[in-house]
C-alpha cells in the first residue's frame, strides 16, 4: 500500500520528481559537492561519492557556509543540482541559492521543509503544490 502524501512548507515552491537520496547528516554545498558533476566530495561525509544530480535530496538540514548558496545556484544552472530538496529543518542559505537561481536563470528547484521519516534512498518522490499553497510530498 502506498504511503499517504505528507504536507510541508515551501521555501521555494515548484514541482519535481526523482529518486530520493537520503542523507543521514547535513551536507555543505561549499566544499561538499563537485558543482561540475553533482558528486559528494566532502571526505568527512558518510555519503562521499554519492551523486545529487537529478535526485530528490533528503537531509536533516544544510550545513553552512554562506557560500553554499552560490554553489547551489551554480549547480542549478549547470544541471548538476538535485531536482528538489526536502529538509527536516529550515535552511535559509539553501533557500537563498534556490531563489537566486530562479531569479537569474529562470530555473526552479523546489525546497521543502517537512518530515523525512519513511523516505529511503531510491524511493521515487514527487513534490507538488497542495491546498493552501502547502507542499505535497508523495512516494510514487
């Protein structure tokens, strides 16, 4: 039986679909990903070698530096960013990166804050707009 959709809060609205990549630890985009490939390059991160490109990235939060916003915006421009990001806690730095990319490049990548329980890497996830402009996150 398919799990019911969960609601969340958009920090940047939009829709996206893709396989989930669930990270147990926060990831910094600055020094944490290769912007040319989307590979996780942070040698201290347990998901070193994974790839975020085209995935629905699910993680507890971002992890500083303020430069992460510019790295995320550049990854969005290059097509190596996640299709969407789901966070358990708000992260204004990642929100700024997604907003800047939408403004400068007219490329939208939804950023949602909602519960992560029950989502595992490989699940097909859809992010969409629900009632009252809430984010809807569902397994396909």
